């Protein structure tokens, strides 16, 4: 077992060890369980979120064992890195990995459980309260990511938690294991919005706000953002059709 614990939680190592060891039999299931398993546990009066990554395929078992950092380790390290940049994410607590001499097996990422008012996904409802103001604030948040040279590859509807504090909104990234840290050109910045919305009014609002942030023409930003969104949706639908065919033949 390999692990790393954040400084503020090192006194709780035994409790964290027990959470991971007893993950299968204890804890409260939370959220979407399709790809990985999420559970909530209590730690010294605090609710923590534990994400269990599924065992990778045989090729990645070797890659993660010898050549690449695991998803759990990347999540932990990226969380600390973006917090230092002033970007919101649930507080990182620890990560754990289980390996054999020749293969990588299970890994876990532990963070604070952050209660939120909504995610970006709820904003697809045109009647959602204060929708345009949230979308514009979210766009400014994305601009901040880009200015901090953070390229969040999983910038999708379920991966930003939104909390309202007074009259302002705060944004917190989750599912952090796919990030790059580099200077972003204009087209890459706009392409980063492609997974977020299919609704044209949302794209127009985000295009308008981002154009103001970056001092570019709205029409230029909107044309790129809507074009990248269409390209992504076409690829996504092709993959879905292919998966359905594969599942049909497997039956």
C-alpha cells in the first residue's frame, strides 16, 4: 500500500487507513457509480468523499505501476496545485494505491465532501433561478483557469460544483485527474467550452462574457465556440452509436 496524506490530516492516518481497507463493506454510496465508486465516510466529525477508481486494464496496470502517476495521485497533486492558484476544489485529504510487484491495482482519492447548490448541468434548465448571472460568473471562472494556465480536460457539466454565497457564486472543480498546465492559445481556450452546452442560448451567453474577458469580438468567439461544440457532439453521438452496435453483437 502506497499513500500520501495532506499535512492537516496526518494525525488521522489510522482512521484513513481503516476507511480505505473497509471501503467495500462500509460507507454511504454517493453520486454516480457507473465508472468508479463514490462513498461518504465520517472522519473526526467531518464528512469525507472517497473515490475508488476501478482496476485498470492490463496495459494500464503496467503503465501505472512503472511509468505513469495514477488517477488518484494526479487528483491529489492537482488539487493542491490549483488551490495554490486560488482555484476552488474540495479540500484534498489523501490518496492510496495498491500495487503488486508487477502491476497496479486499486487506488482511492479522499477529499472533503462539499455540499453545493447546483452543478453546471442544472443550468440547462432555462427556468433555473439567476441562470444568466451564474453562466456569466462561470465563464469568468473559466477565464481565470485559462489565465492561470490550467487546461481542465474534463470541463463538462457535472464537474463543476456551484455554491451561492450572498449575491456571488463560487465554483469548485471535481474529477481532477485530467489536467494540463500550460499557456493556452485563443482557439484552445474556446475549445475548452465544447463539452459544456448544446443549448444555443447558453453558448451565446458564454461567448459574450468570454469575449469581454479576452477583449475579442463576440461573433468570432461565438462562431468558434458553437463550431467546437457541434464537432464534439457529432463525435460523441458517433461513439454512442458504435457502442450500441458493439453491445448488440455481444448479445
